[in-house]
């Protein structure tokens, strides 16, 4: 069983990444409104998260990902259109209509931090 996260755009090819162990964070970000004098209400359920992957400029292995591949993950302007699904250790990650962003950092070993913000409800995608 592989421990991966798949990012599937509304159109185009899916990108499967193998996160660095211990870097995956998921959950939270619900749309909570009110509180105080107005009763609190949850307007929407979110499934946000992030992970880090190793970046390479050569041919990618199963745990490395090329810059071109990672740049293709970034969402365009407007509503999110990515479906995010985990497998293996991260099988509980499921997010629909997600906006995805990628931040590259590091010196000798470059890593990319991939963040997503999406709905926990597939009908909101």
C-alpha cells in the first residue's frame, strides 16, 4: 500500500505525490459564524490540509517530484476545482472543490509545501 495524496483537477491529469513522513496536516478551517450574542452556527464543513514533498530537477522517482509537476498543482484564479484524496496512511484525507497552492523552499534539498483548502462535502465541489 502506498502512502500518497492525489490531486485531481476538474480537467487534465491527476498528480500523485508522496509526502515526506510527518509533514501531512489535515482538518479544520470550518466556516463557523456567530457566537457571542448571536448563536454560533457552522455554515460549511472544510477539509483543509498541507504536506511537504521533495523537489528534483532531474527525472523524478516515486518520492521526488519535478518543478513542472508541482507547478501544475497550483489553482488558477476563481473557485477551487481540485479533488484531493489520500491513500495508505492518509486515506482519511478527502477534499472537494479545493484551492491548491505550492511554496518551494530550501537550499541543498528543495522541498515544496503543498496547501489546500476545500470542502468536506462532495456536493459543494
